[in-house]
C-alpha cells in the first residue's frame, strides 16, 4: 500500500490511474477536494477495491497519523498543493497554509509513524515529495538549464511556498533521518488538466470561439513534459532513488508560450476545423503580462537519466497530439469542470465525503 496525497488533482489522478494499472499494490488517496480536485478523473477505478479515497486535509496531522497506523503504507507520495501561480498572486495565504504548513504536518505525521516502525518496514519506507522547477527562479536566454545544484531563487508566492516545502523535506532527512526523496519537475501537460492552465485553457477557449489570451509578448519559455512520463519518473525515483537526494525531471522541450499556442491552433485546425473557416490563430489576444512573470525555465534531467535510467517516452509533438485528441474526446469533462458540475457529480457519487 502507498499513501498518495492530492490524488484527485491533475498529476495525482494520472499517477493513481497509472499505478493501479501497473501494480498490484493499493493506494490510499488523501485529498481535500479543493476546486482543483476532481474525483471524476478517477471514475475508471471507482469500483477497484485497491483504491481507498479519503476526503481530508494534509494539514490534519491526527488524520494522517491515523491513516498511516491503519493502512501501514510503505511510502507517501506527496502531490497535494495549491498549484496555480496566478491564484498565488491574488491569494497567497492558501499556498502557505497547504504547501508549507500542510507539508510540515505531513512530515511530522510521517516522522512519528516511521520512527515507530521496525526493520524491514522502517528501512523500506519512503517519503517522496513532488515539487517544481519554479523554485530555481528564472533563467536568462543563454543560461544553462537548472541542475539539482542550482541555488533556490523562487519569484512567486507559489514557487516560494514550494521552495519552503522542499527545504522542510530536506531538513527532515538531515535532522531526523527520514527517508525522503524530492523531485523537481517542469510543466506537465496531458489528460485531466484543469482548464485554468495554458494548454487546456487554449484548447477549451479555441473550441468555444473565445479569445486565446497570451501574457505579454508570449516569449516566456517553459520546458514541457507529458504527464504520464512524469508519473513514470516518480515511480522510478520511488523504486531506486538515493535517500535524501533531489532529482530534476524534464522533457528537453523548451518552448515559448506563443509557439505552444501556435502548435495547438495548428493541430486543432487539422482535427476540428473552425465552422466559420480560417485558423484558430485568429483568436489569439495579447493581454497584460503576469506581475513578476519568470522569463525562462529549463531542466537539466541528466541526473535521473544517468542514475535511474529514466527517459521521457513522448516528444512534445507526440504528447501534444495525444493531449489535443483527449480534450476533443472529453468535451463533457471540460464542460463539467468549467460549469462547476464536477462538484455536484462528486456529491452524488461519493456520499462518504
Ligand atoms: P492540482 O492543483 O491539479 O492538484 C492538487 C490536488 O491537491 C487537488 O486534488 C487538491 O484538491 C489537492 N489539495 C490541495 N490542498 C490540499 C490539502 N490541504 N490537503 C489535501 N489535498 C489538497 O496540482 P497538479 O498540477 O496536479 O500538481 C501536483 C503537484 O505537482 C504539486 O505539488 C505541484 O506543485 C507539483 N508540480 C506540478 C507541475 C505542473 O505542471 N502541474 C509541475 C511540477 C510540479
């Protein structure tokens, strides 16, 4: 058994589905079901007895300790977070509460549980913390990509809160010996991505005939990784990562935001042409840039490739094609999220919440 936090969110739900399709081991899925948590992502495993969903807060240390003692998981994989940079600019408090205080409470619960374990469970236990490349700050055009030894220079309340959580995880390893692993990953994309984020937002707006908003000049560069490649990397780190280490995970796919949007428009022009003719590119609209917007992120993923023999399967071209097709095939999922109907769906289908 493993305990996953935030397993109803974008990456967490992909991870849970992936895990249950490949492993015999079960998952306890602890999620607070904020606006970003969506249990319909997990519809495929609703009747799978190996999936135990628990509606709760990682900041509730007593609840986490109870779950650990009851289910005796061999690992915690920690995804739960407030994750949207724009929201962190307008309301940072929730980011401090969940990402910093919540991670602290989770670490305390894990430490209390792990300390009482005996070999071999004590030796096998892992606390894997899922983090972001945004903790490293912003790169200039010719800077080398972020490696694990880069200094932390977070620029948004989101990245600062994730940086704080990374430091806490590091400290729990160094001070108490808690067997931790940390991963810092670049931008993910793929199925079940909440349509406030760039790629699903652009696909949804394009299809709805709405403007496609581009921040500033659209030349902000991000590295992109298909979410299922990220899930595979996390599994690899959990299996074979060295204790106390951090691993950068990326797709070697640096793209300017405007180029990503152009690619999406071109694929949509092919797969779902506009009724009125012309290209979706005509819907592109430039809007004021995000305050403090980081210019460039890029990941040097050579450590995980060399030490753990992980490499992404998808190129940006293959992954983005699959992603657009998924959103075209799942318009109801997008509509339910945008209308808030997924909340009603969860109330109907998960009485135990
Ligand atoms: P998300 O916002 O889609 O999902 C977060 C999940 O955590 C939701 O299900 C939410 O209900 C849950 N949650 C929030 N607060 C909680 C709390 N206090 N207790 C329990 N559950 C809570 O996020 P995501 O995009 O899936 O990101 C998952 C993790 O990966 C985050 O830690 C994020 O920092 C990290 N990450 C994300 C990306 C990316 O591109 N999305 C890249 C690198 C790292």
